[in-house]
């Protein structure tokens, strides 16, 4: 069965968008969750932190499974867990049950992110992977725009439990779409029969590969800067600079559109410019825009406009950095694409967890902690590629 190329980006994009939808759709309900379940606001926020933890850890589990049993079986297992866990979230009687269900939801949902990158590696070469992953950014870029809007609308009609019911329906529909339209992309003769010692050996090999780690760390650190923006921008925009809650979504959506635009530019230029050259430009813009953001917040130069423009430039480059680093890191590792994809995903969400810790430790009531973390992530991504990729 052949894969229809026009359909593939949307299927893989929907798989990879599980994370953004599961995070952003219930953000409007977060302030009331603690009260609704007889707990504190801090405990409600823990349900978000646990989700990030599950997304980081779960990908390590699915990578070896995908290389040993093919792409479809782990998808069916993970999405089934995700769908049932989403139902458990909707029925949670207390905050402890919700946190546990959110962990399971993440452990199941992360399979979509792992397998989507592995499938891209299965069916394309490096330049083709860049084009296809850039198209995924078009689908994934829509999720952060519409997810909070959908969540806010559902909250007023069917409440926070209804949001999780909709996520369960998303998982169930995606299972059906995959069963009908996504064939197996890893033939039996290419599957690995690794035991646990061999899996550890694969991870050691990847961790010791400077080419892979240079690109994986470069992408993971730059994406960590985006997590810092997502975490801190509500406080910076609304509390420090007086942006109304109803207007904040426009700023958030503009940055998501920037990601989509950068992804499409990357796809169009993939046949004209060398991938290494495009990545140098994109990751250079990340580092420069992060430095400009730090300058604006520490000196006040340019005011709120300078902050908005710097953040737009930084966040937009994600649309180029993600497909370029993923395609280049995984290009030499087609035989272990599942493991390579899993390790990349773990580094990305691990950076998100570290960013959250850093922002909490640096919080001083100003925009400076966000700017500092974004600038360090941008500079760190540039240095990782510069020093490790020979």
C-alpha cells in the first residue's frame, strides 16, 4: 500500500499535535481546576508539570518498540492509552486522580511525536525529510492558535471535564484514521531484534555521536527557549505590560503563524540551499533575537514593542530549526530511526522541564528571567551546533 503524499503531512501533523492540543486546550480551565476539585492552584499547575515529565520519559519507551515491532503497533498502544487516560481525566474525582491520569495521558500521547519523525525518516531522504517536516509545522502551528480558543469556548459550554472528553474523542478519531490511511512504513526485514542491553548500546552510540547530539541539542535548546516564552509570557504580557486577556491570544497566535511561515519558507528553499546553510541562518537568527530580547528587557530600550518583535523573531525560527535539526540528526540513523526520534523528543521536553525550574528560581517580578532564559537557550543552541557538528 503506497502512502499518498498529500495526505501524509496531515496525518503525521495530527499525531505530532497531540502534545500542543493536550497542553493548550485546558490552559483556560487551569485557574478553576484546583477549586473545582477541592485543592489548590499549585496542585492544579502540577498536572501540567507532570504532563511535561510524561512526554519526556515516555518517548524513550516507544523508540525501541517502534524499531522492533514497526510503527503502527506502538501507535495503536500509545493512542489507546492516551484515549483512555483522557477519559480518566474527565472523570477524575480529585486532583490526585487528575494528576495521575495526566501522567498516563502524556505517556500514551508522546507516541505520536516519536512515530511521526520516524515515519518521515522511513519514507524520505534528508532533503525530502526537511520538506515533509516543514509541512508538519504548518499543521502543528495551527494547534497553539486554535487550542486555547477551543478550550475557552468549551469551558463555557461543557466545563473543564468536557475539554478532556474532546481530547479523548481526538485520540479515538486519530486511531481510526491511522488504521485506515497510514500503512506500515518499516518492513519486517528492516526491524531490529534488540534486547535491553542492545537498546542501551544504541543509546550510548547516539549519545556519543557528536553529529547527532550537536543537532539534537541545538534543536532542543532553541525549543527550550520557546517553552520559556510559553510559560512566562502570560505574566510578562498581561501583568507587566497591561495586555488584556482577550488580546493575549492575538500575540500568541501571531507567533504561531510565524512558526508556520518559517516552516513553509524552509520547505520551499530546501531544493535551492544546502540544509547546513539554512540551519546556520535559522539558528543564528535565534541567537541574535534572544540577545536582542535580553537587551530590550534589561535596558528598557524599545519598550514593549522591542520585546514583542524579538519574541516573534525567536519563536518564528522554530519553524525552520525543528525540521532542519531533526532531518539532519536522523539522516545517518535510518536503521534506528525510532530510537533517534525518541532521544530527540526526550531532549526537547527535558529542556522544557529545566526551563520551568530555571524560571521559578529566577523569578523576580520582571521580564528579565524570561529574557535571560530565552537568550541562553538561543546562544546554547548555536554553540552546540558550532562545537559538536564537524
